[in-house]
C-alpha cells in the first residue's frame, strides 16, 4: 500500500539521528513489530525507495528513527511538520514474540535502530490493528542476574 503521509514531527534525538512521526492511518493500523516501510528518493536516477524499520505505532501514527548518512536522509531531516511524504508499506514478516518465554537474546546489526522498545500487545483491536506498548517502560528494565 502506498499513501501520502503527513509528517507530524521530525526531531533530532541524537547526533545525526532523527525521529519522524508520520500520520497515515491505512499503513499505521496494519503495521506490526518487525516490519518496515519505505520513503521516496530525491534523485531521479536513484530508483530504490529507502527502507526504514517501523519503530513504533501509536494509533494512526507510525514512527521511524533514521540516521542521516546520504542525500535522501539529509533531505528527510530538513522536512517539517505538516509536509506530506509518500509512504509505502508495511512490508516484511512481523516479528512474532512468545511472551511466555522468560529470557530473550536480541541479535542486531546496522546502527541498532530496530524496534527495541516496542512490541505488539497481546490484544488486537477489532479493526485488526495492533496496539503497541513499551516492553520495558523507560528506566524499568532490569537485566537478569
Ligand atoms: C530492512 C532495512 C531496514 C532499515 N531500517 C533503517 C532504519 O530504521 N533507520 C535507518 O536509519 N536506516 C535504515 N535502513 C537503511 C536505509 O534504508 C537507507 O539505506 C539509508 O538510510 C540510506 O540513506 P540515504 O539514502 O540518505 O543514503 P545513500 O545516498 O544511499 O548513501 C549511503 C552511503 O553511501 C555513501 N554514498 C552515497 N553516494 C556515494 C558516492 N557517489 N560515492 C561514495 N559514497 C557514496 C553515503 O555517503 C552514505 O554513507 C534500513 C535498511 C534495510 C535494508
């Protein structure tokens, strides 16, 4: 699915790293942990849209976290609230996590921006969309001894 998402926030959260909130009910209501979305490229000869992990979903809004590494991400970092951007997705297999399991091992690559703090809640709304909650609300995580 592809649609025009409205940017609701695009803030720097660390060096060269931004958090973009995109409003797009059609995609946000379907997105699940482990999936990804794509954004358009700025250069006409660069044909592949850029891929971003779905970091968080809040109702009609979907959040990505991205690092500025090239021309496209530089352009995204300059975009402001209320601007529109083409959003496609959700793609990929959702990460199905069995929360009866007591201990997890996370293996990650890239710049480590995956859906670390979000997980699908055990309940799914009647509209078919998942609501997400932090696996460990900020500061509450205590690693196993
Ligand atoms: C499954 C998946 C999930 C992903 N999720 C995320 C995510 O959540 N967050 C995230 O930040 N990224 C994510 N990525 C990476 C993302 O899709 C893009 O690849 C990345 O953001 C590229 O940004 P860009 O288009 O600005 O850089 P590009 O323009 O593609 O540049 C990439 C690199 O190549 C260098 N480069 C470009 N052109 C040249 C040239 N002519 N000569 C020499 N060097 C050059 C740039 O300096 C830069 O270092 C994901 C990728 C995949 C496959």
